[in-house]
C-alpha cells in the first residue's frame, strides 16, 4: 500500500507483483478509494481486469469495501460522502442487453448491430417525431426520461445488479452505464476498452487525464496490446467486404436521387477524434479524394480488389508495412494518406447513410481498419501472407496476417494520457520484462512474498513416470505411448488420492484433444471414471461454462471431478479453483507457445532486435507465466491448500533450478533460460527433492502433505501472517530506525545519499501534509 | 453350542429361512422350524458363486466336494444393499474356508471351476452361438439402478423404525465392536439389565450404523462401453446382462426408442441386439475415436441407420443449452465482452481441430452431468440461478477469505455484577495494593543477597526427590501381573460397573438429547436410578469376591483393592449422592429438576 501511495503521489507508473489469493484486489481498491475520498480533486479510478468473472469479482469486492466504509464513517457528512460514491462495471451490449429479442442473439456482433439500429440518434429522432413509424428500444427510450447523472442511484453496482436494476425499472443497463461514465468514481471494465483503439475511441475518450488506471491480472497485457492492433484477413472476408462495398454504392445512388443534400454535408464534421491514436492524426482533415462518398466507395473497391489479388500467391510472403504500401502504390495508385483515414471515413459514411444491420458490414470495417493501421505505423508491424493453413495442407486457405510486434504501441497512448498507471498481477516476474516490453519507466517496481504459517501448497515437479521413462511434452516425444501412459498414470494416481476437484492443464488444445482420445483408448480414463467424474473444456464457451458449473456441483457434492482444460485457454483465465474446487492442479508439460508459428517467430525476432530479449528467454518467460497463472488459481486465502504438480522433464527443472542452486553455481551457469521464471512465491517452496520426482514418489509425498494439511488450520496466525495493530507499529518503528541508521551512514559517507530516497516511510507523510495545506 | 460367525435371512428352494455360518457348519433353518434342514460341514465346501452386484437377486451358490450342484441361497433381507453386504460377509468367510480346504488338501479332486471369482449369476445367459450376442429379456423394472442411487437424504429416525430393523442394527454394531459385545453378553445375557437399558444412551452408535447402511452406492462412473471380446475365428462376442441393457438404454435414449419401435414386432430380442452391435449406430456410440476408422467395415442397416444422428463434432454443440447465469463462471460473457481482435491463434491453440475427439469430449461431459443429476436430481437452471446468484451475501462469499475474517471479535459476555460500586472500589483497592506491594518490594536486591539456604534441608529435599523417582521406576519395572483369568474378571467387573454408573448418571442428568427418542419421564428416571443404585451397591460384594479369588490365585488382595479403588470411589460417590437425594426427596417423590438444584 505504501508503494502504491508513493506511485499515486508521484503521479507515475508502477509494477507490482503480489501472490495470487492474498487479497490483491481489495488492498488496491481500499487504498485507492481512501485516496479518492480523502483528496478533494476526486481522481477517477479506471480499474481494468481481464475477464468478466474477474470484473464481477472486483465489483463485489468494491461493494463490500464501500459497505464497510459506510459502516465506519464517523460523521454524517462523511457517511453521505461514502454513500455518494459510485462504482460501475461495463461490458458489452451482449452481456447487458435485456431487450427480449435482441438479447436472444447468439453473437455479440449481431447484438451490437441490432441495438444500434434501435437506438442510434437518427432512428430515435424519427421515432420520437412520429411514434410507431420505426421500431425503438423501449428500455433505451425510458432512459431519456431521467436526468443524466441520476440514471442510477449512487452506490456500487455489480453487473448482475445493473441488470436487475434495468429489469426492475425498464431501463437499458448498457446505456445506463455508458451515460453514467462521466459521473462515476470507479469504472471497472476489461483491458480492451482502454487499449483497443477502436473501442477506446467510443468508450474511454471522456476520461480525464488525472484518472488512476489499474491493470489487474496484467501478466498478459502485452498480448492484449498486440491483439488490439493485429488483424487477420481471409478470402471469405474479402468477398464479403466486396459485397458490402457494392451495397454501399447502391445505397449512395439511391440516396442521391432521394436526398442529395444529405450527402453534401456529410463529411463536414469528420475530424479524427481518437485519444488512443497518436496526436498527429487527431487534427488532420480528411483528404479530398475520399471526401465524396462515391469516390470513397470506388477507392474501397480498388483496395479490396488489390488485397484479393495478393491472396492468390501460393507462397509465404512476409513484408513490412512500408514495402506493402509501396507495392500498393505501384499497382493501384492508392496513396498512404487517404488510406489512413479509411476507417474513420467509413464510419461517417455509414452514419450518413443510416445503414442498418451493421454486423453485415463487419468484414468491410475490418478491411478499413486494416488500411488505417497499415498506413499509420511504419515500425513494429509485419504483414504475413500464409497461403496454407498448415505445412502439409494442399488446399489453399490464404490468411493475410497483419500482425503487431510491439506491444508498447497500443499501450503508449494510455501511458501518455493517464498520469498513474498501476500494473499488477500474481505472476509478472521477472519484473523488468514488462517495462522493457511496454516501454515505460515505472516509479515503483516491487514484488511481494507470501507469508504463510504453514506451507499451504506443495509444488512438485514430476520428471519421470514410475517406470523411470522421462516425461516431456516436447513435440518429438509427446505422442510416444510411454509418455502418454505416464501422463495418464499421474492423473489416475492423483484421482485416487486427492479429494474433491482436480484441474489438469494441457499445453494446447490440439494436444489435449489427442491425448484425451488416446487415454480413452488405453483405458486410462476408465480408471479415472472409477474415482471421479470427468469434464473437459470444449471449443464452445457456453458448453464449457455448463461443464464448469457441473464440475463445481460435483465438487460441492463430494463426488469429486477432474477438469481437463488448456493453459491459455478459456478456463485458465479468470476462473478460480479455490478450496474444494481445486485441491490439485496438474500441468501436463510446459505451456510453450507453438514455435513453428510464423507470427511468433516474427515477434521473437522483433523482441531480439528491438529490446535485446532473447528468443529462449521470452519463450521460457511466457510459458512460465502461464503455468504459474494456471497453478495460482487454486489458492485463495491462507486456509486454502492445494497441490501443484508440474509434469515435465526439462522445462520446470531448469526453471526452478535457480532457486535451489547455490549462488556460485548460479553465476557460473547464469544462462538466460536458467533464470527462475516461476514467481518467487512458488519457487521458494520447491525443494531440491521435490524438483525431480517420479510419479510414485510424488504420490507418496502428496499423501503425506495432504494428511498434514487437512488438519484443522485454526492455529493462531497472528504475528506471522496476520498482523495486529501493535505488530504494524512495531514494524514501522523498526523501519524508521533503519532509515535513521541509513541516514547516519549517509551523513558519514556523504556520497550514497540517494539510495534511501525510497527506504523511508516518513518523507511521504510530510509531502502528504504539505499537499493538504 | 457352536458360536455363530454370521447369519442372514435367506431363502432356500423358495422357502424363507435363516442362513447361518457357525465355526464348523453352514446351515439353513426354515422359518418356524427348530432344526436346520441344510447343514454343510466346512470341509465339504469347494466352490462359491455369487450373483453380480446390481443383479435382481442377491444370490450365493455353494458348490460341494461331491456335489457340484450344491446349494443355492437367495438373500432376502430388504433393502437389497443390506442383503448384498450380508452376502459379502458370507462370501469372505466362505472364501477363507474354501481356500483353507484347498490348501490343506482335504479336497479330493480339485474342481475345474475358479474358486472365488464372481461368476455371472444364473440369470445371466451365456451366448448360445459364438457370433451372436446373447440376449435375454430385459427386466428393466427390477434392475433399475436409478432407484438405488437416490439416497433418501433424511436422517434415519430410530423411533420410527420397526423392531426388526433396530434389532439388526444392534446386532451389527455389536459384531463390529467386540468389547461392546462382551459387555452386552455379560450384562444383558446375564440378565442384569435389559436390552433397552443397555442401548439407552448408545443411540448414536445405532444412528451411525443406520446412516452408513442408508448411504447407498452411487452409480459407478464408468462409461457404458461394451467392449467386444474376440474369440477364435476372428468373431467377436459381447455378453449382455440386464445391467448392460439398462445402462445402454439409459445412456443412449435413442436405442431405447429403437427397442420400443422394433421389438418384438419387427425384430426379435436377440436379433435386435445382434443388429445393434453390428450397426453404425453402435459404432457412433462407442467411446473411441478409432471406431470412426472402422466405419467402412460396418454394414448398412436399414433399421438402425434411421436412428443415426450426425456426429456432434462441430465447434458449437448440436444441442443448444441455456446460458450459465452465474457471472463468476460464465466464460461466454468474457468472449463477448469485446469484439474479437488480433490474429487467429496458431494451429495448436485452435480448439476443436481434432474433429474426432469432439464427440468423445462431449460424451464425457454429458455422461458426467447425467451421473451428477442421477445423484443430485436435475435442478432446473432457473432454480439453480436462485440458489447461486442474486443475493448479496452469496456473491460476497465468493470473494471472502476465510483467514482474513476476524474470528476472535466476539462481543464477549457481559459480567453481571450485583454491586458495581463495590467492585469499582475494589479496583481502586487493587491499585493501592499494588502500590503497597511495590513499596514493599523496595530494596529486594539487598535482602535477596542475604538469603541463605540451609544445607540440611536442601539435602533432605533432594533425597526425597530421588526416592520418589526410584519408587516410580520400581513400580514401572515390576509390572503388576495379575493372572490372566483374574485380570479378565477384573476388567469385566470394571466395565460392568462403569456401565451401571453411566446408566445411573444418565438417568439423573439426562443428556441434552437431540435424538428423536422419547425422553423418559422423571418418575421413570428415578426408578431407573434406584435400580442402578441397587446394582452399584453390589459392586462392593463383587470386589470382595474378586479379592478372595485373588488370594486364592496367590495375588495380594491389597493390590486388587488398589486397582479397583478409583472405581469404588466413583461407586461410593454415586451411592452417597443417591442416598442423599432420596432422603431429601422424602421417599422417591419425583424431583422436578434434579439438575437445577445442584448448580
């Protein structure tokens, strides 16, 4: 909290690593809320999380916090102040819609489009002027009767609460939140709403500069950044885009006859207004040659045709945006400048034409944003054309990847726009990787250890099966029957001894699907069925949710179940397997990325050239953060316990060696890939013995562990991991003493003064007081 | 009379009766008759057959040395689980006996049959022709597993149970607990206290037993996947049991539908199964992705192919389901939270590329769900929603950390004082006293330095300590070895007296009973207390008798007295209490609340 406050005071950025399941969210929130409430400036908090379950969880934490604050308020004024605190969560229309027909739609895109059709300003005007002429959304209309800013009473509203409120009052939850955005104190939504320029433009542009931005669960933030600026184009998409262009053309002709004036004043208001894009784009007028609607349509047509021809190539092409633009110019005479405004121009045109069912134009929108991006950025991007899906495929299925290689590009506007950005997660070691990748200078960079009165979890590394065959998920051996059987026997053994739930993670979907089939044929799963139910992650999200729900029911019931899922998959993100929902996590293999992927190769190359991050270092780091993330899901709170089983020969051995080897050895073998990449709070519990086990040894150890850990945890943690007020005061006194000592030393050797700048807790307090006066 | 190892209700040749295993014979007595009509000496037992678990009847067949036909018993106790476990007891005992017979070479001619492997019951037909899957009438109603799965969640109520059940439970508890059995023999069989009195206060044992009995085995988790066994000539056979038939119908409703449609009008029972196992439908149902490879071998079948559904291997499931409403686990919400961005994931990370595995995976999930529903009942999603989401407390429970809760901040109990002023004055007094103490403590260092310890007294203390330790060691080294017979008598005397004491005190202070047993009235209780006091009064005589017996055996009587001293003290205390109470009440008038007076 001290570190956090330092960041806020200094209006800088910080990176914090806190072990999962130690109350990260609530400590962040409680400090920031106090900070907000104390200062009259009322800095807004933008809290970004990764997934909807996590957003919902953060909202409930906040709700609970505010309940506590209200109950603790001393004076009526304070109480009122606390009660007027507003916190909301935002998610897509799909998740917040309560319109009886629209909400039934399966795809989020369709919901968006239909919602726009019912709620956009043109339609609304028409509908209000002449009731009944067009269909409107009643829930949206009801909002108009309220004053802006009082759409929802103050307090904290979780997504579920907002939905219920909408149902009760007949108002649209989505627009309630959207319109309340300027008035709230805390807004919680996902990364994309801030990072993705397409979305950030609509949602986050009114947020003031002094807001505090928190990225929770930010270990994947670089991927989110990259994703938000990358685009894939396929043949069917181009076809659909071409159709849309034609349709647009027809529409223009139609309108020309009926309502020529409309087209005339179409492009007047179009200045780029995107806070997330670089400044030089913001204040530029749209170039003349695409200002006229029919010209623009022709322009688009030409561009789509050009892309189609490119797709016909049957060999892999990789080129930079510059060379792409050059080629484009040579063939079609399309210049860079108009291309840059493609997306925006399309948007304005669509608005003018009052096009319905926007989802049908999504392919064209994608092409347009592709055009904008390719013309905007010169560096950090690569265009890859892959004519075949896999190396041995014969039927071409060309994909044109426009891939962002540099995560700092997308997040740069965020760092520039907002003064305090906090990046935090359970697993972001090595810490210096993030500032390096995201190109920012943190004020504070800390990792916190976990204090436990007892070892609440037991990490084990299984390197060989009971038959002493080394197990590994390396590509060459992973389908070896011996390895598959050994993986299977780990699952069987653990399903016998572990109560309630077991979660198993595989490195990829492909591997999971093939291994599940193989296990079934080998009769391994029959053994598991005897002990537990089996649930498997499927491609469909809803189906998986149902499986997950049933999994939790089985765990609650005591029947016990095994959940097979994929690291980096849907389940691994944002679902907690605390307490009985996950007594053991098994990682089958190391979740390395697929190294044959061209996109990954390009990215690795870029990292090496631009930031001097070695390929192997990044791959190992990436695999370990995902492994740690999966494994960290089982622990929530100190009374919880769980087993963490890492099953792989090479990967984990090297990664955990560092912590157990003596320093001299570490120095001698200080190779990059041998650096400890599992976070410290896991690593410190891996003993030398536990880092190289066979299955039977691991099972014995686990049994022992479970017998001790299942005892009543009601021992006194006070003083060790729970501090009373006195303990804190004591610690503070000690800190002060140390600071004093340092100061004295500093006076003696007057040249190392600058070191204790941050070691002292007292300075901030003075600053703090000065600010108030 | 030979001791009985185990007994159970069993019918033999369709006549009800009781099957008993004594330490020399297995015998069956028909109900209402005295003498066993079947009596097999242990040496004659040569083989054992049991019906499968889950079969309609719980049977046990004993093969004899000179008679392979043997005897066939059907366990008739209801519910079936009990009969089953009784059968298991018999089975283990008999298996031991048989293996003993074999090893000791009593058996003249070793039989060709496997000794104890549970062979399919008589109701299970073996295939008549090698290639033809054998078929038998599916007695669905009787084999329904579903009924056995649903464990009635209510706690067993003893008072509501019939005497026979209670008796059976008691017997089981006793047999499971040899010490209790000995005590029971001593006291109840000896006629000292009644059966009811003995069990009074031990209801929890019966309840526990009833609970374990009521805990029924759930459905086994394995997938229904009949694996054909290959016999000579490359032909395959699949043995069908009623159980399997039921499982198949349960797992694949479409087969049940086909069965209803076609049997017996278009196809005979046997024909139906034969064709089913050869059909594409069966291959689609098999839990293996290899089966799709054998697809081309499988013949077209006009009847079964109608029922064939398309493989469920699209990315989206064929059967659409409601969304999970709990936002904490709704994965779809995340997916729809923002427009998808970025490059598509690489080949290995695209879910569902192994088309063949998808139906399998879906089958796993559905099977697990079905098992779960069969045990928990299929709560409709809307109902579950009410249970899960919505209310605030519940959503908080998802985020709360146990260890961060302050368990110790209980409001505490206010001390009720009659005279607060006085106590506050006392507080001041304490302060004064403390000051006094402090003043007296002044100069303690000087006085302490003057302190001298007398040599003699310190030595005396030390030597007495040594003696004490030596004496202890002595007693430890020389174990008081009572002769075994006497020792057993001592223990029985002890346990019996303990039991009386227990009965006595429970009659005086009835335990806070949450059990459904009717609470005895005060008069009953005092009568019982008097009776117990009578028994306790005799303890003295008993101990005296023991002392005499000890002297006869050559053990010091004094040691027996010392050994029984704590017991005697307890008995004396109880008797004194009893006497005091009965005189106070003036001759047995029922006390209102005996407990409250004592406090």
